[in-house]
C-alpha cells in the first residue's frame, strides 16, 4: 500500500504540532505495508468479501456510536436535574452519593432502567428521559425513581392520557405538593400538629385514574381535564372542594361546550367568589339573599361540604327566571365565569353524572392501566417497543466506542489548534486548497458541464505535480535518479511515468511538475541522487537557488 502525498501532507502538518506523531505514523505505515503484503495472497475475490464485511461492520459501529451519542445527550438533562447522579462539580464521578452508591453507578442504573422501560412501554428513551428530568425538577431523586414505580407509572399515565412527557412528569410530581388529602366527607386530613397532609404517589394515581375515566366517558379528553384541574384544583381546595370534585366540574363544563382554555379560569373565579364571605360586595350579598343564601353562610358551608354547597347554589341559580340567570351569574362570579356557570346550572344532570363517576372506585380504579394495555397492544406500539429494544442494544454497543471517539476528537482539536498557531504556511495552504475548490467544486454550478469537468479533474495527479501543496509554473521535467530510488519514485509519482534505464546505476523519466522552491528542496534532499536534466530553464533555476544558498552559508 503506497504512501500517498495526502499522507505526507498529514504527517508534515501533524509534525508542526507534535514531532513524535511522525514516528508513530511511520510505524503504522510499516505495519500497514506488512498487512498489505499478507492480504495480497488472498486474492481479489477474498479481499472483496472481506471489504464488504468490514464496511458493513464499520457502518454498524458508526450507527451504534450515533445512537449512544443521542442517548448520552438525552441523559444530560436527567443528570442535571435528578439528585444523586452528579457530584457538586457536575461530574458523574466515582465519588459516593447519599444512596451509598457512586454517582456513576446511579447514573448507569437509571440509564439501564430507562432503556428497559422503553422495551415495555411504547415510549422511547427520549420520551422517558424527558419524563425523568421533569420528575427530577420537581424533587424526585434517583432513589425514588429507581426504587418505586414512579417513573413507570408516569410513562403509563402519559401513554393512557395522551399527555406530553414533560407535562406528565410535572403533574405526577407537583400534584403531590399542590394537593392535600381529604376524608370521605371532603374535609381536610391533618397530622398531629394540625397541618394539612399532602398527597402521596397513590393519591396522585387515584386522581389520574378518575380523570382518565372522566375523559373516556364524556365529551372531552383526559388531557384537557388534567390541564384545567392543574389550573384550578388548588384554589378549589382552599374553597373546600376536593381535586376529584374539581375534575368532575371541569368535565361537565368541557362536555357541555365551554372552550378548554377557559374552563380552568372559570372554575377558579367561581371558587374565589363563592368563598368571599364578609368580603362580598353589596351587590353580591343582595344576589345571595335573592337566592335564599347568606354570603358568609355560603363561604362557611363550603368548608363543611363543598360539593353539596356548590350543588345547592347551582340548582338555585337554575331555578331563577331566565331573564335573571345571566345577571346573577355575572354578579356572583364575574363576567368571565358567565358561560361556564350557565352551562353547569343548565346541565345539572351531567354534573351529577360526573360527580358520581369520581365517587365510585369500581368505575375509575384501573382506568389508566386498561387504557395503557389497549394502547400498548396495537401492532404499532409493539413495533415501537421492538425498535426501542434494537436502539437500546445499539446504544450499549456504541457506548463502548464513545470513549475512543472522544479521545480521538480531543486529539483532533489539539492538532487543529496546533495548525492554527504553528503552521506558518497556513495562508499559502489555504490559497492552494481554494484553488482546488475552484477547479473541482465551483464548476458544479452548471450541472451538465460541471459533472464532466469535475470528473476530468484528477486530484491525485494534481497532488503529484505539487510539492507540499505549493503551486508554480508547470514544466515537463526530466529527472535522472540513482537505481535504488526506483521504489521511492514509484511511490511518489505512481505508475504513469515510464522509467528508462541508462546503466546499472541510473534511470531517468519525465513527469509534469509545478516547479517551486519546495520542489527544489525535495530534489536536494536526496543528496545528489536526483538530478534535473531538463528543461534547461528549470535546471538553471535550481542552479541559481543552490548557488544562492551556498553564498549565504559561506
């Protein structure tokens, strides 16, 4: 395998950065030459088969490395937000985390778990890492994600309820802090110190099952209900209404035609105004009195039985003459809530239905699991999980090659920076490469003419004429060489020149050369074993340069 001019250039450039690299490349060339001689005995057919196999293997490794790089990038936000994956400096190190394992062990275990989940749930690793990062942003660390069903349940909820991954992760984690437990009568559950007890994971899963059931059995969607619950249920709890009751109310509004984007705000306005008590305006107090209520009594009743109080208020408004309903709704709940209030009061049967659905565990329990099984059992989902399994395998294989690729990339950075800082001929090299581009690329502007001209441009021949990429006037030069240089000249100029023996010790040949100072330096480098015999103009230029050097060094 002949050493090409391109490799000579690479060695020369690399040597500017680290001279020891020349020796390493030289040794590699010797090994390649030995391998080439060995393979020569196999024959062209064998080499072709080996080449096809090698090419396929190389491409396969490249594809695997690409998948590993993608997964590494997908895990970056997870490492950033999930506690227990990186040390105080942000490194996935071998230092011990609070879990008793190293940060690297935690990272590897979570990555493996995410890959495994992608083969069991029709969400790929990109989806699952997004969920994991969202959970991490809400305070769910690596221990909780690995040792509970949190991550799996969130992915199932996203699949069943048709939520995007970020939103599913946020709901699952944030609702634990946003909502508080209530007893069977809707009253707040408190601890021994009188503090409200927040939802746990099971409570969030119960609420999601209720929402999912409502979405599956009414003219709306689970995703739309969940969005409105997220907007208004916390205010509802302050007013005395449990989150599942809020879910029933927003479902009734959405199913009766109120725009999804208005429902959350509408319900929040109703909760706020119905709980004003003594802060109610004069007109609001008068409106309450006209309905047979007292503003302060209504606010107090909401804390005792929010669901029942709301039902009584809506029924009372519905019993008003038609010409007074809108005005009463506007006075009590503000203009924004008129439409939603009107739809609820005129569809009390629908509200009773949705309230009954969230109060019957026999209906809603297992709702998400059922939806998940249906969605995950389709051919498309099974195909996605099979593709995820293949991707996970490629990620694992590619992960073994990533360190090598990173080291090579770091070396390449050093080499290129070294070229920038240490190569004095960079400007000349750039202009020469620009010349190559002009001759070989810009002709592509005219497709038909460009194809022909680009095919005619012979890059190897171009490089043989130029020494170290320096240009000059082109001549047909005759070189007379010592006999032992024949392999060297073949290596440099290829098979085209005809070598003419002169005697046992010399031969000569003609070759096109772009004559430059670098070419003369190359000739002199053989210590008299190479002579320029023609043309006279080139011989004279060489003589002039050598004489000038001799005078300079006297």
